[in-house]
C-alpha cells in the first residue's frame, strides 16, 4: 500500500471514529455544587428535563432509573417536556415517573410540549396518578423540612400556558410575595432559561431549567450550542451553569434523543445532579 492510499485510509478511519464519538447518545451524569449560606443542611437534587418520552433501557427505563438510584438524591425534579407532542409514546414518560415516585420525592413542571398537546389538565392528572407532585403555581412553596433556611422549591407552568410572559411573571411574583423569601434558599423549577433576567429580578437563589437541548450541535470548548428554541442561533443559555447577579441558573442539556429530527452532535443526553451544600 503506497503512502497516499495509507493516508486516505487513516483519514477515513479517523473520520468514522470521530463520527461515532460525535453522535454518542449514551446517558451521562453531570454534577454541580451550589452553596447555601442560609442553612447548614445538604440537599441533593436529580434534575430530569426534556425526556420527550424517549427510551433509556427499554420501556421500563431501567438505564435511567439505575443512574438516578446510583446518585441517591433527596428528590427528583422533572423540568418539563417529559412528554412529547409529536410521535413518542407517553408510556415511556409515565413508566419513569411511576418508578421514581415510589422511591423519591418527585416534583414536576410542564414544558412547551405538554402545553402543545392541548390537554394540560389531563397530563397533570396523569402525573399526579404517578405519585408526582405538580408545581403549577397553585401550591408552589415546597419545604423539605420546617428548619429555617432549608431550600424551598417553586414551580410554574411553561410560558405557553399563560397569555403572555408578563402574566406568568406576575403570577410568580404574587406567589413569592406570600412567603418570607429572605429566610430560605429559594429554588425555581421552570422550563425555559431564556427569561433568566426576570427570574433573577424576582430574587431566586437557584433556577433549574431545560428546553435548550444543549444547543443540539456543539463543539466542546469552542461552541456551546448552535441552535435552541426560544433563543435561536448560538444560544447564550444552551447548557451549563450561569451567574446572573445573586442568582445561579443551571440549564440541563436534557434527555431527548430518538425524538429529535436532527441528531445531537457532541452533545450527550444528561442527568443533572445538583448538590446544595
């Protein structure tokens, strides 16, 4: 084999290897640690977003469940788009929720896909039947204990469930005004990250989101995402940790895979673990 042919073969092998690595859809676990200066208590949260009824280990979701159990969280938060509005079966989402709710405190907020399905009340009832608490602005202050400073979890429906963003923000503000915000570490579970400036103005210590799918295509260390719904090209909040004033936001890259029309590139699905210490 001459040198030119050898070089061509090596390039092909390298390209194939890089392609396999690029479209790797194995679930990975990502860790964040957030300091809570209002309490000495430790809280571990497992954040699941944008499942889109995809399959992890068959219809019983065994791979996803195994990964969550391995982290031993205090609670599991479902950050919207757990169901899919296009073609994925709802049974996959229900299976994961039912299993996790038997073992952990679980809380859920809607995403744009749940709203798009047009039967939001039915979806919420299904989630409740799984044993998961729905946070939709009606009873949003979920204390983990009665100790002062313990993190409190607030959750609201996706923006599309309201007539406008202003209506949603007004609802959030009215809810938070009913509690002594300054005494607790306040966590907001909400689907969309692009309105973080508004969430920060409301005084949340930590905001947990999804929706951006990691920008779909990434170049690690160079480009964090190419496109995200609600943000367009080269999104500012595609995935990761962001500081806005006194507020920290964590954006999960989510779990959608076979539901995607366009494959994820250098953008593995992720389970997010947040330690509040």
